C-alpha cells in the first residue's frame, strides 16, 4: 500500500471516528454505543476491496477475527468501504451477499450486520428525508454486531422498540439541511 493510500485510509478512519462521536454517540442514535466507544472496544477497518469477492473475503476474515476476540477486548468492528459500493443500490444489493456469508459459515444467530451509507434511504422515504440520516455515514460501512451482546443490552433497556421512533423524531427536529452539514463536517 502506498504512503498516499495509507494517509487516505488513516484520514477515513478519523472521519469515521468523528462520525461515531458526533452522530452515533453524540445524537444518541445507538444508546448502547457510548460504553464500547469510551472503552476502546470498537475496531475500524478501512477495506481496500474493489470487487465483491475481495470484500466478502475481508468480511470473512474480520468475522473470524472478531469471533476469536472476547467482547471485553473488541465489541464490534466497522468495515469501511471507500473503494466500492458508492452507489446505494449496489450497496443494498451487496447486503444480500454479506448475509449469505453469515449463513455459509454458520454465523447466523451469532453475528449480524448494521448498514450505513452516505446515501442511505429507507423504503418509503424520499432521498432528502431527515430520518435517512440515522443510517448515513461518511462512507459505505458494514458494522459487525455480536447478537449475544445486542440481546443483552436490549433486555435491560426500557422500551427498545421505541429507539427507531425516537431517532426519527430527533432527526426530523434537526432537519435534513443541518444533518447534511453535520455529516459533511465529519469529512
């Protein structure tokens, strides 16, 4: 990897950590994120994959690595994908391949993906709707989540089913223009 690429990828990691601090933790989009972030249990991998096969290999490698780590050491991994999947529809199609990988290697029920993209758009929304910012990030990203950990925190959280509604309300209160500005500021 060239020095320019290393610098670019280091900058991307900084952008993602800024996004986590400002959006995920700062806006409390994930009420369970603060502790792993503050404890240094969030790994960020900037992938150099340029095709589906290489990205699937990267996912498999990172899932194997995460599986071997105790949650106290690394709770979650974000795989940032700057070299491909810039088109949201292509990204969305890739999610099916990622889920198939979980099934193929017996990780269904052990891990799941959370998905983030600069142009994330929920079904039934318009591209500019504020609620889409709950899943917008500076770069296409797949987060590897441990299902056991997720189930444990959800079991102790009052009314977890209301998290999406609270997030949508918070995004609508801030408005699309302000959220777009905040996301640009992460870069």
